[in-house]
């Protein structure tokens, strides 16, 4: 097949110096990369960048007007500071230059232009230091420039400090008209049925739009292109998966799983029973099961996975559960062994493999695995190291898939003599649109119902920016639960001052110190409310033995309070724990907060979750914490989380190991487009699995490239 012109090197259309700058700024190498660098938005008069929404350390391009110019001498040293205030009609921001007084002659009050730089804050106020700018003409042609601006959408491109938006816009304006017609990955008949522009027409209109209607038509065509390419890649993977045979693992009457079910002290929920039947049927076929099991915190995902492991073990097969941390792996092993009971555990020999095992312990574990004696193996990244072999790997269970690299998962999968069945577990409910894009190659099973007998959780947001004195009540409330014989988790975003573990950056200008495990542990030990209480720390820098010791003692009731980072986020099961206090809750994602909350209220005692934040009431951070406190429905939170995220953060590093491949498609808004693309792509791949008759689509899937295509190919 001839190489697609979109795969031609960038140097074929721009000078080598410019291509080098583009590669450095945007990792741009091909013509496809160039034309695919789409505007983030288009600015117009009356629809300007909201300065009030600027975020710290963000590189921005503003369309604004100069309102004030002030040049002054520095007081304590030689030199001058030029301060220029600009407005976008909704807010204002200062721009500063040191010892560049000549700019005073360029930036007059009333001048309009594009201004680009990195947002910093000083005394709580945003500013741009030494920004680049492009003005809309001088005095004689300012009016015509303004008129052109009023009628023509201005493309605002993703930019860096070294490569501004308008520089790329000028290059696109001079280069795109010279390019030949760009191939369309969407078949012409599909475009015609949808009444859409071709890919070539849409690209040119989106970059060089003259009126708004050009943009609208181009955006719709490009949205469908993105959805169609992705869904075609996923459909192709689904089709290929059916061609690679696995060993059938049928259920045996009176076998291990039936013995396990008979010994359960409770009935399966309706969801657990239904999902169990799905797994039972798919494991019994030679087509590899490839499922995503999502479920609320405490919905019994591990139980369902264990029942699948037992079905595999009935045919002599082995199952592996890959966990992201040693704390979680140890917890899983302990929980699985307990649920099996002494007799089944003796037959199946659940075995742990982590990096902290001694040489002798590791050798014994490896021997059990290679001989097939260990029918259930639980481990961390240690399972991916050299020397790990299995007699008959039949089922691979991955807990919290996003914490493992694609290559790591594939390395383990290839250690089976035959392709193993696969099950991905996630305690983070996934909106349907994300499931169709990120996990579109998996069948999705869902556990919504919580087992009976749980007392539930109450959640409260503690807003310290409005009520700083409320922190005292947090500790009083915790002490009250301890008096009742309960236990508490206190979660911090940092291990020690300046060191954070598994959190996200602040979203506001609050420069206050972040609560950390070591200092909070010391502070709590000094509070009179906790006199005589045993309080211990738990965090990721501790040795594995020390972490396990703390969790074992906490589970046994020997520790009253554990002050921890997010190492207790998933899987930790202490039914007697009834209090979860999350300090600086705004530094955690919504799903993280939901996961943390799920660590309490797991037994007969009701749980209380106190989400402590100093985020300003009007901030996005405050809104996110408030949303978590308002509902216990993880699926509702997942939808809200998706709505509140920044644009393009759906197929990001957490899922594919790379930046998002989505440019204009929005999974929160474009479900109809995704549905339509999935239907068309599935039909096309059913009739032509190798895309022999659709070379441009095949080339487009190849251009997905890098970690994205690896994600699709390897799972």
C-alpha cells in the first residue's frame, strides 16, 4: 500500500529549522501531525478568553485590549519595570517587563492584540511576565484589523513558551493551501449519508475559517473522524481477538466453585450472580474472555473474580491477580485465603509474589507457580520480572489497570502457553462514553448493588476557608467514634513537608502548606482528645514489611488511628473502621475521594467521611469536593467528574500512557456521534476485518501510533 501523504516528513512542507522547532515544541514529525494540530478554540470580538479562569503555570494566548500602561524605576536597584494592564471584557491581568522600556511606545491604551505567556501569581493576582504579543496593526490600519477580527474567527492553537499560537497560525495560513488533497479515513459513502464535509474540506475550514458556519460544519466532520478512527481500531481488535483461541475452562458440577458457593455465609447479590453467569459462559469457550468489571466500592468485585479463578482451577489452570501496590496485593491474598477457607486454600495454595520477599520466599513461590501447585497467584510488578513462569496460566486479573503500563501487562499475558482469559477490575465507575472510547475493546460488566448488612456512610465537606475553627470539631468527631470502639483513617496529600504522593496540583492560588503524614501524626499524638490512643503512620516510602505490619495491627484493632497517604485508597478492608478524614481534599480527584470514603462503613457500623478543604467557595476545587460529599453514587460522580475535567483529559496518560488523542470530540457531549461511529465501524470490520478495501482507514489506525495503538493492540 502506498504511504499516506499524511505520513510524509514535516520537512517536506516546511523548512528544516521550522520543523526542528515544531518537533521540540509539540513532538511534531509528519504532515499528519502538522494538520492535526488543531486550534483549541477560535476567538472573536465579544467572545474573549476569560482571564478570570486562568490557571497557574498555564501557557495562554489572550485576545485583549490595553487599558493601562505604567513605567517606573525599580526602588532598590537600577532598571525599570513596565506594567501593562489588558482586559478581555470580563477581567484584567497585568503584564510585566523588566528593563524593556521601549515597549511603552508599542503598547498604547486602546491597542488590541494577541498576548501569550505563562500565568504566574503574585499576592494572589495573576500576571504574565515578559509575554510575547502580536498587535492588530498600528494607528492607520487598526480599524481594518479590528473589522477583520470581528468577522473572522481567530484560531488559538496549543502553544508553548517557545512557539506561540500566532506563529503557528501564520505558518498554517501559508502552508496548508499548498498541500494536495488530504486522504479521508471515512469512506465517501458514509460521509455522503451523514451529509458531512470530507476530511480535507474539514481540516482546511477549521484552520482557515472565514465565518462561523465554516467552523460548525468542519467541527462536526472532524468529531466523526476521531470517533470513527478510534471505534474502527477497537472493532478491529475485537474481531482479531476472536481468531486467537484460548483453552476452554468449563464449569464442573460439584467442583471447586460449587464447593466455594456452598460455604459462603451469605447469598450473592443479583448483580454478582448475573455477572458470574457471564464469566461462567465466556470462560467455557475457546474465545478469550476480555472483560472490564466495574463496581461501586465494596460491591464484591474480588468475590466475583475468585469464583472465576475457581472455575479455571477446575481444569488445572492457574489465575494471576496483578495488584498495583504491595499493601493491596497482601490485602488481596489475605482476603482470598480467608474467603476460600482452610480446605480450599490448602488445595489451591494461594501464593504471594512481591519485590520485598526474601530470596528463599521468592524461590518457594516461583516453584509453586512453575509446577502448577499454586492455582491462585497474587502479586505486584514482581510478577513481570525474569524467571517468573507458570505451568498453565488460564486467567489474568488486573486490578486498577490504569496503574500498569501496556508493555507490563502484555509481558505477563504472553507467559501463558495459550492466550489467557482476561478480567480487568476497577473500583472507579466509568461513564458509558469513556467505556466506549477508552475500554471499547472490552465487554463491560457492572456491579451496582452493595451486599446487605452494611450500615452505610455519611459524608460531609468541612470548609475551612469559611470556618477555620471547624477543624477542632473534626478531631472531636473522630474521638467520639474511637470512644465507641471504632477506628479511623486520616489521609494526607503529602508524606512530609514538600513531598506529595498520588495527588493533583492545587487549582487555586492558595500557597498554604499541605498537611503531611509525619507532621499530622505528631500533632494528633499531642491532642488531648487522643490521649492514650495508638496512632501510626502509613505511606509509600515505608518498607513493605513495615506497611504490612501497620495494616495487620490496624485490622486486628491494635491501632486506633492510621495517618496515611493514598496507599489505602483501594482494597483495604477493616470493617471496624468508621471514620475517614481526608485533609486537603481538594488535592485529590473525585474518584480518589470516593475510593477513600469506601474504606469505612464496610461492616455493621455506620461510617462517617469528613472531607476537609481550604479551597475558596467559588473555586472548581471546592465544587468538586462538594459534589463528592453530596452523593454516594459513584456512577453519578463519574459523570460529574467527567463534566468538570479540563478539555481533552479523557484519553490521557492515566489510560493510554500518553497525551489525549482526542482533539475536538468530547465524550461528555458527543455520545450520539460515538454511537454512530461505533455502529458503522463494527459493520465495516465485520465485512472486511483487514480493511483491504479501506486503505486510508487502515493507515489512519496506524497513525494513531505510539502508546495509543499499543493500548489498543495489547489491551
